[in-house]
C-alpha cells in the first residue's frame, strides 16, 4: 500500500517536472494568452485601473530578470566547488561560459520586457493618455517574463543536479579509497600475526 502511494507520488512529480520544462510551444502559448488578456483588459477596464495593473506587473518582470541574473553567480559557485577537480573544471568551463552569456542576454531581454510592461502607467502619468498598443505590448512583455521564470527554474535545477552528481561522485570515490585503505591495513595486520606465529620456537622435546 505504502509502496503504491510512493510510486504514485513519484509519477505525479515526474509529470509536473515534465510540464514545467521550458519549451518553444509554451512561449507561443504564453504570448497568445498575454495578448488576449491585454486585449480584454483594454476593452473592459478603465485607464486608471490599467495604469495600476501596469505598475504592479513591471516589478514582476524585474523579478524574473533578477532571478536569471542571480544564476550567473551560481554557475561560478558550482564550478569553483571542491567537488570538481582540474579535469572536470576544464571540461565544463566552456559550457559554463556559454550559459553565463545566455543568462546575461536573457536577463537583459526580460529587463526590456519590464520596461515595456511599465509603458501604460508611464504614458498615463506623462501625457494623461494611453494607447492600445502599449497595453498589448505590456501583455506580451509579461508573457515572456513568465516564460523566463520557467527558464530560470529549469537551469537552476540543472545546476543543482550537476552539483549533486559531482558531490555523489566525490563521496563514492572517498568511500572506495577508504575501503581500499581498510583492506590494506587488515592485510598488514594478518601478515604480521602470521609472521609472529612462525617465529615462535617450538617447545623442546626430552
């Protein structure tokens, strides 16, 4: 019964993990949803309400940009860990540099999305007017920021998995070396005991 429940939970988690992996179709889907919601909001809400929503969604996009940017330092932390040797560091350095570059570009892009999300409130504050195009663009910007959250989560999990694999490999290597050391020490003790018995003089016979 318990084993069945554990297997069911594992299958549920695997389905969730598969769903939150960023895919190009998700980006298109988010864009369609964001554009549609922005169109509905433009037709149904007052300009002041739209400005308030825009002011709230801008920091949301900036939060996604911050999450992506913080992963750049995490890449360095994973590479500089003691679990990686010289050979492992050289093998992963090129990939880490490429990942840091992608994170920087994605964070910069999401920062632009945040600026686009602020356009409705900025236009309302500066010129006391709002264009439909700014609202639609804000919807697309928020949609792409949401997709970027999936990217940040996916890359964070990959870095975590890589770090755990390195630690596990190091632990297994330490256990193997400790086992070899115990075997060698036990062999030395046995050989010393054997030598001690052989060097004892036999009892004298009369």
